C-alpha cells in the first residue's frame, strides 16, 4: 500500500515528460553512485521533495528534504 508521500513523489515524475523522467532517473543514479554510503542516505528517493523543469538552463531542479537542491543537466551532469 502506498503512502500519501509516495503518491505525491510519484506524481512529480508523472508531471514530467517521458524524456524528463529518463533524464531524472539517469542523472539521479549517477549522482547517488558518486556519493559515499552515509551521504547517499540524505539523498534517497524518499528525500526528493520537488522536481522542477528549468527550460532556460536545460535542466531539472531536484530538491531534497534537507534543503539541498541540484540541477540535473541534459548532458548527464549535475551541479
């Protein structure tokens, strides 16, 4: 059974186009793989609070519960 929070986070991805969803998944995976195991806990999927399209910068702004956010760029990088 899904929690309300899981449904809200799932809806964030639904609002993205298929290509944007793929971009998020690919860069998110690389981003997590670049972190140590302790750091990774802060950025688990359950910690994503918002994903915004940033058309002028050709990226997605991914916000986390700890207040941090990152830009996930179409070239597969983040910053």
